[in-house]
């Protein structure tokens, strides 16, 4: 990540470019190559939202960049008996580059001016020889939940790519059932309080959960959950921008007085990958079709229903190991119906689906499933999607794909 500055209208404008390039060389690559691409795609899309939909920009806006350092202390939560050997308390460290939003984009005002940026995270994981060290690079958004004078209470969500120096090996590291690959998804969830001392310095403290998992792309994959407490200090190296967007913009956008009722349809296909060589000695591609029908209930939210149809060839192997004979391979097709919710942030959408299987022979994980998706609308009617399918916290697979979206209007009324 780099900063550049240029002169404009007699002022220095600082611009933050989200073009961090990762160059990792693990001892064994995760196959296929789109696994790494999908994690990097999430990194680019979250930061890209900041610069999309740039409506009604004002020349007085600047980047409001801050640099923050935090020190954490916590432990690994053993959510499986096999993870008890990792019990230890240890520190962790992070440094971040942040941007304080001031309403430059419409979604910033809707979410009460969140802080956005990128985190570099490091932990020695208690010097455990089976886990090694953990590194992560995660873009984040910090949403203010309560503000009063110089005090802020908020929630931070970070999602990116992680690298652990040790992974499972059936000969050399057979005790590490938590991590099956060097590259993993890294997720950080934190509740935080911030107190501004002056325009340059801000103190912070919070409690968070750091998670590493490869989404069952390579088994075994119990994942690592690390509860942490932290303190930090943020420094603003450049002069503060005090121009709030609401002072310049009208209370509504052009044509916003026209209320258009519509139903949104999202139709997509995703391709997943499951590396089960450590379990059954084979790799599998997973095919997933889905549709979400959504109705907007606020400026930020849509709710509705969804349909799923997935084909996972690994289920044939699992059923055969249970003594079942599969004559028709299409008998493992798994249709499902779900409740859907989408949180909209400019061109970016976060989608949660809670579903119920309507069929399928393989029933080891029960009748319920969940999907967590990040959707980026790169054109008016087209989007890219990265999806994690889980069964009550246990990852099934990560899929990425493309889709088509459209609206059907069923009413229009102009407010007088």
C-alpha cells in the first residue's frame, strides 16, 4: 500500500490507493489457483467500495489518514478436544492504516461515517511448534455504534488472507488438525472503544476474536479461534479534515423523492474446491447454482427468499465408505430453500442465507445449512461473488462465481 500526494486548488490532497500486492511463497500451493484469487478478491472489493459510486464529490474532502498500532493478549479456544494441546496465553500485534470517512460517498453517511483501512496482524501463537507463526493482511470497516463528544463505541469487521508457517502433515506434523494449508482466510471481529485526546492522537481498547480457516479447501481444517483483548494508539500525520458531507449535500439525492417499489432477482453460479487427500485421497470440484429474490426494506437492507442447487461429488465417496451403493450420481443433488438478507454498501453487498435442504442422500451434516457471501456489482446487471457454505460453523466449501441481476417494478409513487 502506498500514499501519493498532489496539489489541487492550492491544497495538498492525500490519496490512499488499495493496491497492496501480496507475494507469498508457501512450501505447498493450494490448488487450484483461484483459491488464492478469491481471498485477494475480497481484499480488493472491500477497499474498492470506498472509491465507487462517487456522487456529489466536494473539493474540500481529503483522505483523513491515520496510523494505528495495537497490542493484543489472548489464547486459543479449543473448540475440539484435539486442540487442547495448543492451550497457551500469548501476545499478538497489529499495525493499520486507516481512513476516517466524512460523507464523501452516500453509503458513508448511511453508516454513520465508519473508519476503513487495512491491518497487518502478527502472532507467535505461543511459540507452539505445531502451529508456528501467524501473519494476516486484512481490510476492515469500523462501524460507530455510539458517539458522544470524543468518545466512540463501535464494531470492527476485518476479512483478508492469512499465512501460517506450519500446517498438517501426516508424517511430520500429524498433531496439527487445526490447519491443513499455509494460506487461509483471516477474519477479525472486534468491539472497540475509542477516545480522542486531540486532533493527532486517539486511544483505543477492545475485545476481539481472530479466526483462521481455509474453508475446508484442504483437510483437516478445524480452524483456529483466538479471543484477544487489546489496547492501541492512533496517530494522524496530516491535518484533520473537518468538512462533514452533510454540510454540502442536500438531504436527498436527485429523484429520491420518487419511490419505486421493486423486487430484486440475483441469479448466479459458483465453483468450489475441496482438497480431501488427507481423508479419502482425492480432490473434488463442487458446482453450485443459486437465486435470491429480495425486497428493499431500508436504504441499507434487503430481505427475501433464496433457492440453492449443489452437486458435490465427494458425497459419493462418503456414502460408499458408509456401505451405500450409488447407482445414479445425480441422486446426490442437494436442492435447498433459504431466508436471505443483504446489507448494501455502495456496489458491495454482504449476504447471509439460512437454509433447509429439500433433498439429497448425504445427510451427515443435518438438514440445515448457512451461506455467507460477499457480492460486488461490477456492472448494472452483473456481479462477482465469493461464498462460504457452512453447517453450524463447520465450513463445507468456498465457492466463487458470477451472476446476473435484474429488477421488476410493481409500483411507483411521487411524494408531494
